[in-house]
C-alpha cells in the first residue's frame, strides 16, 4: 500500500488526530502564554526574582521531555492530563524568559518619559513597555509552539491525544504492513502542523506588532 | 524539542547562567546527590521480582553507560560533520547558499524527534548505531546553524584587518574567525549534548538500550519505582552534561571576548 493510499484510507482518523494535536498545542500554548507573560511582568522589575525564574526555567528545560512525562505518570496517570501538563510546563519556559528579556530591554528613558507625561505605572506597562517588548515575547511564544509540537508527539507514549499515536502504532507494527506508512504520516503530519503554526505567527506578528516598533 | 529554537537567530537557547566558582561546584554536586540518593533508595528498599530485574545495580550502571555512549558518539559525530560543513558553507564560494541551508534547518526543526527515531528503525533495523544515526540526524541541524551564525556574526572589519596585515585566508579563519565564533559554537555544542540526552532516552523505543529502557520497562510492567528511577537518572544526566557544557563554555572561550 502506498503512502497516499494509506492516508486516503484513513482520512477521517488522520484529520481527527491532526485537529486534536493542533488544538492540544494551541490550548497549552495559550495557557502558557498567559501565565508566562504574567510571571514575566511580575518579576522583571526585581532582578533577583527574575533571575530565579529564568534559572529555574533553564533547569526544567534541560530535563528531557520523556523523563518529565514519565515523572507525571505516577501522579496523573496516563492520558490527556500528563500530556497537557508537560507541554504547558515546557511552553512556559521560553515565554517567561523572552518576556523578562523583552521588558528589561525597553529603553528606560521611554519609561521615564511615559511616567513624566503622567502615565501611571500600569498604564506605562500596558501602553509603552508591553507593546515595545511584544516582538520578543512573540518569538518566545513561537519557540514554545514548536517545542509543544514535538513534545505532543512523545506524549502519545503516555496515551496522549494527537498524531504521535501514528508514530507509536507504526513502531508497534514493526516489520508489518503499513508500519512505515503510519510512522511517516505521523511525522510528516506533525512537521506540517508545526510549519502551519509558524506561518500563523508570522501573520499574527504582522497584525499585532505596532508599526513603529517593526524593524 | 528543544531545545529547539525558532527561525529567528535572535533567540538563543535558554541557558542556566553559571555563577561564581562556589555555585559552579554546588549544582553538579546537588544533581549527583539526587542521582545517588535515587540509586541507593532502589538498592535498600524491598523490591518484587519484576522490579529487581530492572533495578539491579549492574543493570542500572550498564543502562547509564549505554546512555552516555549514545550521547558521546552522536555528539562527536555531529561535531565532526557540523564544524567543517559550517566553515565551508560560510566561505566565499558557498556563502550564497546560506539562506537555503538555514531554511532546511528550520524545516528539520519542525520534524519531531520521535518520528525520526522510529522511522529510521522501521526502514533500517533496530539497534545502537541506528539510534546514533537518528540522534545525529536530529541534532546536526541546530549545531550546523550555530556554527554558521557564529562565523557570520564576526565583524567583517576584523576579517578585513586580518587580511590587511597579510594573513592568508586560512590564517584569518583559524586565528580570527574561529576564535571569535567559539562562544556561539560552544553554546551549540551544549545544546547538542542536552538534546542528545533527551533523544537518546527515546532510543529505548527502538531497542538501543540506555536509561529510557527503565521508563519503557516501568510503564509496561506498571512499576512506578522503575519508571521514576529512569526519569530521575535521565534528568540528572542531562543536567550534569549541561553543566559540563557550561564549564567548557566558560573556560574554553577566548579570554578577551567577554
């Protein structure tokens, strides 16, 4: 059976798994983006705290995803829960780091000027600092999404949803018919999803980065 | 995954910063203590027969050693390929190909590591060297990009100056460009190491051994202790190698650069 026949045969299942994969990644990244930006905003004025946040993030980041997923199994069991938690944790890291980097990279003179024309601290954060830091934060979110795609593939090992299931069922049928087709479909499908998401970020960047900030 | 980065070269991998020398020695000692505590615990606690199969001291040591071997050989191969290739691709004749190569790199980054590992095993066969090949295939691209970016960001004036005082092209490469690019290249090596520890744990799926074996054994026999031991040891190994990479970055970078 050729790859095309394999895909055509299982069109519905594959489409379902792809949508599951994409929606899992999108939801996890959304949660991570909200939490990460909040954490970044809360800590960026206190160098010691933001140092702690980024170095903790770095340590967790170094732990391989399969190990973290495995550690979550005794606590959360198999299925959606450990996958979502692991993906969200990994997605948090680049977002926190880029938020801190982006916000502390804003020219202090501009913040001073904002305060000088009578903006409150919150207003200056919302109207001046966050828009200026947004391109960097967006890159963090984009990196987080790419990570989440890959970890979503591993998450199928703990019975998580998504296209990773194709890869593992291919492995389970090692030597059998369709083993390669199955693994190939999963791998290519996830790569295509990742590239589609990446294209979305380019678009989001175009739409949300203020004209004056764009290089 | 990892450690994976986006299209923008402006995004360096998240790196835990290394502090003073006291702190420098403290974190690996902590990691080692955690790993040792885990192993000691598995040895003194009561085990059933299934757990004893996967948690014997000899078994753990052998799996750890396999993991280290997987990481060692794949990282070595990646360096042997990425460094000369990166240098070649930034030379005058091939420089025009750089954007194309970087585009391929980004495409490769979108491919999930598990998929690559499993596919190689399905197409060829199961085993240690196939796993090494998968690890190399996965971590080659980021290492290559770091080498190229490192060399590209060297100030062209310095290259010019080198040529101006009569250095040959090779002289400029070895005495100016490569030393200036060392920090970026080393951070690429560090990323490669950590990435390989993670991918090597996936290699257990295709029968290449390593500590991932404890994870698969723990999941299939529903023994959480086996599972957790595997996870903790993999994490400790990744953190230790990352620390080693950080130390190398600190001491191998040319002194005048920082």
